C-alpha cells in the first residue's frame, strides 16, 4: 500500500496536478476545490456550481471511506458466520484460501500503480513515458491513440498474469490443499470444487486489475472506489448469504466469484468514454510498451513478494506442520490483530496531502508535528485495540459458538507485540515514501526470505505456533522495526540544517 501511495502522488506530480489543498482517501489524493465566499455575499451561479462540485467530491470521499472499510473489514464481517457455520477443519482451510488470495498482489508485481501513473501521463497529453514533459503534458488533451494502445497492453499483461496464477493455484490444489483436506478428515470432492471456483475468482480478480489502474489514471477516483465497493462489499454480502443458506466452502467460493463478475459489469459502466477497443493489436507495440513499464514496476513487485512472505506464508507453514485446526486458530487471531493495526495506520495515511505540502514547503517543524501525530495516533489505537482483542476474543468466540478457539493468551500477546511493531515501522516507511523514496525494497525481500526460513525451521524443531510468530518478530526487530523510524526522526530532528529527505541523495542498499 505504501508504494501505491507514492506512485499515485508521483502520477499527480508528473502531470502538474499537485494541489495546494487536498484531502486524501485511503492513499489517493482527491482534489476538493471549495469556492471562496465572502460573508453576506449572494451565491451566484459560478459559486453555486463550485459548491455543487465540492459536494460531489465529498460524496466521493464517502464512497472512498466505505471502500477502505470493506478492504479492512469484509473478512471481519464474515468471521462470525465462518467460525459458527464451518467445522474447525473447514475454518482452517478457508483461511488457506484467503492466504492464497494474497498471491494476487504478488502476481500484479507492481504493475497496477505503474500503469495508473502512465495512464495519467497519457491522459494529460503525454507522448512519452521516459520524458513526462514531452507532448504538452498538462494540456488536458488526452493522447487517445497511445492510451488505447496502453489499454490493450495492460489487458494482455493481466490476462497472462491471471493465467499463470490460475495454473499455479491449480497445482497447489492438487499437491497441497487436497492432501491437507484428507489429513483433516474432509471429503476431497467438495474441497476440490471449492478450490477450483475460488482459484477462478482469484485469477479473474487479477485480470480485472487493469480496471482500477485505468480509472485512477484517468482521474475517475470515485468510480474506482465504487468498483472496489462492488468487489469487496459484494463478496462479503454474498458470502453471508451463502453461509446462511448452508453453502459451506463451495458457497463462499461461489460468492467470491460472483462478486468479481458483478464488479466487472459495474466497471464497464465506469469506463464509458474511454478508448477500450480502438487500440492496435500489434504484438510488437505491446512488447515495446511493456519494456517501458516493467523496470518501474519491478521494485514494487519485489516489495510485494517480501510482504507476502512476511504476513501470509506463516498460514501455510502452520497448516502444513500442525493441521487445519491450528491454522484456523492462528489465522483468526492474526486477522483480528491485523485489522486493529491496519486501522491504527489511518491517522498517518489521511495526513498524506499535508505531509507532502510540508515537504514541498520545506517546513521541518510542520513535518515533525504531522509525523508525531500519526505515530502517537497509531500507538493509541494499536495498543488499546490489541489489548481489547486479547481480552475479549475468547469470550466473543464462545458467544458465537465458534468451532475454533483463539490462540492461548501468551501466544496472542507475542503476536500482538509483533504486529504493533510491524505497523509502527510501516507508518514510518509511509512517511519516507512521501519524499518519493522507496529505500526498503531489498530489506523487505530479504526479511521475507529470512522469515520463511526461520518459520519453517522452528516448526521442524517442534517449537509450535509461538516459534512461527517469534521468527517474524525477531527478523523484523533485527532491522526493519528500528531502521525506518530512526531514518524518519533523524531526518526531522529540529536543530540541524541538513536537507530534508526528499533533497538528499537516494539511499542505496
């Protein structure tokens, strides 16, 4: 997410659309130009039109808020019914499905924010990706021929990525999911059906990633969030209906697939007016565009791989060594604590525009105030929320008649500390990216590999789930937990005359 924020800001910067006043919604800058009204002055037609546009913009903010809430909360909406309507083994298997869905972010490999940035350049009249000033960028005369070719290239790219991901998931189903189901005493035929449907839905979700890239790049921010609401909200609503109807894993998977189809139908309406079918089908032209896009996307892709290894791989490791019931307990506890730390990062994220404005103004004092406010807000929400989860989760799951218990209290405390430290360095990394720097590509990838090795080794040694959690916590504490906070506060230290991070040489690791 952090990298996506940076690239969306870079898109606005490249097109000359940097705002003096802005509000942020989940990382995307949404311009709101309020009319200037004097006390006692009548509302004339131009002012009325400006006011109307402001109201519409605020309506877009409401849609964005709903989209972000569903991003973080759609799984929590399903949680009460999942733990009550499914067996312990089915709960564990469902969370393996969800962890596998995380591969969609890896499959994207950073192309979505990169394509969105390039669409923004072309939409503003650019004729070259290498030189944003070429082609009268900012003229608001879209370069439709290049845009059409870019759309064709994006659709071809995501079709290939989706096909590759489906084949990977199909192989995982045969060699990993089905053996786990047998070991857990589940019938393999329904599991295979559910896995096939879910894999198809996940692959479709990857293919449809070209739609948000196009909507964001063309400035259709509210439509982009509406598309996300259809996908995430539809999945949660249909999943609840499927569980109440007794559909089990098959019903949940079918709900996810149907939500993707509904979102695509909505996307067709949101994309009206764009040259979706007029681009050339020249394969050589597509390859040339990909050669321009790929270098900028690759760094983001490496960060995504590292994030997957750190946050998602542990579910597969726990299920492989300790079974589906243990994986269910671990996943439920992880989901609740991740929801808390994710929400806790919002105070910093919604200050994006103000942080960037302070950087542009070289106002170190204002930057320090905003950073401190975001970090303090994070710790207040994260610590209090984590304590609430640790204390209340056992009672909540008993009330829901859950088939799966939470982790033991000591293990939950260790997981909570690990997630709070993880969230803290993520907040500081977010602040670093507002300077258009991404110095954590290699550390993220290396940390992910180390976590994977240590987590697997701890299971071989019989250290249990607590060993898996300790593997992540110790790896992150060795570098990431302190490196990025230290970098931020050294940069913002008050008595020094050194240049701000955005004026300093690029950090090479």
